[in-house]
């Protein structure tokens, strides 16, 4: 008999962070985490050899909009007790990405076989937190309603380099009517630890996006007549920097497949 949870046990919006992590560990959850454990903060992940950790830390500090740090592990330790007492970073995301020489080579659901005492984990703030705040204020998000991952795009906006790390800023997009876009700026400004206010509103071509219908990551979401595309800095930016740095080895989350922490959204509000 299979030990995988039944469909009825799949985590949802009202699930605990622990239930989502347990579903990842068991293999029951291998897709995106948007809308799951809706009270809890989610994070992007970067795992690097210790030799590159100091430069990556400087890269995050130089680029706080796309790379707001929530936590950093000790080398070789898969735990992040400040984000959740039982977290095992090797198993607790639905899906990972493995990079070799800047090239994506695998997307496993578990990275225990790749773990070593030399690895340092970085957890970076995720826009799913401010999505919760937007929806709590009555701002509808189409990708959530449609059960899709958010649309993400590489831009012509350059990050500040640090060591080997450099490259374009990646943004996430949510289509909103003008009044909702203005309100969204006000709401997300309260959450600098999860990207804060938008970096661009309107014409995608002005930030180097050729086709709004063809995202580089995630799922396409239609922009309806009367709506504006609203762009936020995105935690997938480090994956572009890793590709540019061509490190011999690195691990990240798969876009949309986040670490669900025990932190609550209101704990990250700046005001």
C-alpha cells in the first residue's frame, strides 16, 4: 500500500506550514506552493558551496528588492531554526533545480543525495506574502484564481554585481486595473522583506520584455482590456545571476516551488 497522502490530505490555503512541508517530504506535493498555507511566509532558495557564500551574501545586500534575505544557514546544516524548528532544506520544497557550470541539469523533488558539509542555504523573501496582503484588501489576483503560477520575466534592468554574481533583474507580473494598482503600491510598500513596492507599471517593452504573453518562468496570465501589467522584483533573480556566474554547482527552488516557513505575514510588515 502506498504511503503517499490521499488527495483529501493535500495541503490547501488553510493548511499549516508544517503540513505543506510534510507533503513535500513525502512526495505528495511536487508543484507550486502559491495559495498554500496562506497565513505563512514563503521563501525562495539558493544553496551554494561555502567558497561562494560571502559573494552571494554581498549580492543580496546590494540588490535588496529582488533578493531580500530571510535567513542563512550554517555551512552543512540543513536546518533553519529561525524559519521553522523542523525544517530540512533538502526535502521541504516541492521541487528543486540543480545547476552545473551555470546550466540547469535536473529538477528533483529531494536533494539529500547531493548534500555535503560544504553547502550554505539562503532563503529569500517571496511575493506570495504580499499577495496574501493584496487579497486581504479585496484585490483579486488572476493567477491565484486560475490555480496558476505567477508569470515571471527577465528584464533589461541590471542588478548590482558582486564577485561572480551579476545579471538581469527578474520580475513577476500581476494585471490590475489602475485603482487597484495604486492601492497595490501602497500595500506592498509595507513589505520590503518580500520585494516591497513594484519596480514598474505599464509598458513591458520599457523594461526589456518583448512579449507579455510569453513569460520566461511560471505561467502566462492574460492582461485584460482596461488593466495595467504591474511588475515586482522577483526572487528568481538569483537564478539568472547563477547562470551568469557559471558556478560549478548550485541548487535553487524551481520557480513557484517555495519553502513554506513558520513565520506569519504580519511579522514582516514594516509599518
